[in-house]
């Protein structure tokens, strides 16, 4: 028996990195997983085929477009009959690079906020009617440890992740009456393909991490499963740092 048997989960940005890990972690616990990807490229297509062997489903979704997020929710209900869990993982991160705040273009700023903040808001809007109908739901938003640090060179990304915490708190206040819990997970620097476009994993100063190493996707899965499961039914509006104690909150 898995902790999520009978549950249906949507994971945005699910084809790669942390999102892919969440999809398979949730599936392992018994959930039917809808893997929402921005584009079914070679890597995402491979992950999609694998999640389908586990009873899941994959579809292309641009989380910045309301019609796409509504279609995502509608297709999930059509295929599985319900929506119990939403993991807002999609972010503008891969290859974002480090730039001082005055070097970031308006286009980059808009893209980061559109994917990271607007996307989380639109996806929550899309799944809300079904969760309300069911009388229960779990929304897990991905923030970042960078919000709690004087991070240099990524103002657009960090701002989008700070906005996610604000969204989490407001939604927790507004949706509690419907039995919907909303929480955030804030990973530290984690070894993914996207992170390797930002900085060197090997050169990262682990002396600032009490647990002595950089995180890996598997380190974050447990927190998402906890927030997705019945174990967290009286936890809402919280942000959990998963960073080896590098920051405390």
C-alpha cells in the first residue's frame, strides 16, 4: 500500500530534473500522475513513455497560458475522474545564467515571473473547482532557498520564487475553508541538468552546508510526498527548506 493510493496528481515541468523525480516519486507511492511538460522533446518524451507504463499520462502545457492550464485540468478529470494533488514545479531556470540586476532584460524578467509566479497561480485556478467539489486537495509550490539568501545575479528567478511563497500563503488562507492545503518546498542548490547550466556542482562550497554535500532530486521527493499525503492534512501555508541546513527558517 502506497501513501497516495487512489490519488491523482499533476506535476508541471514534469519531464526533467526535479519535476521528473516528483512524478516517479508520487507514482511509486500509488498516485496516478499527469506529467505536464512545456514541450515533448526527446528527454521529456522518454520520461512520458515511462510514466505511462506506471499508469500515468503526459501532455504538453504552457503554464503561462490560461487556456492550457484549464485544458490540463479538464483532461486530467476526463482521464482519471479527479484531481487530488498539484505540484507547481515549472520554472524559468534552465540556462538562465547569472546577471546583475541591471543586466537583466525586460523580456527575461517577464518570462521568469510568467512561468514561476503566474504559472503557479493559473494552475491553482485550474484545479480549484475540482478540488472544491471533492472537499479536499493538496497544492505544493516549488520555491527556492535563494529567497532566504543574499543571492547575487538572479534577481528575476529569485523574485519569481519569492512570489511563490506569497501565493502559497494567500491560497492557504483562501482555500482552507474547502479542505485544500497549500504549502511550498524550497530546495537548496540541487544537482540537476538545469542547475549545471547555472553553476559548477563540483565547485559549490559545501562548507556552508552542515550536512556536507549538494542536494540531489531524491532529497526533495519526501517533502513533496509528505505535503501531498494525508499526513499533512493540518499543515498549510508553510514553506519547508530542503537544503541540508544551509539556511534556517
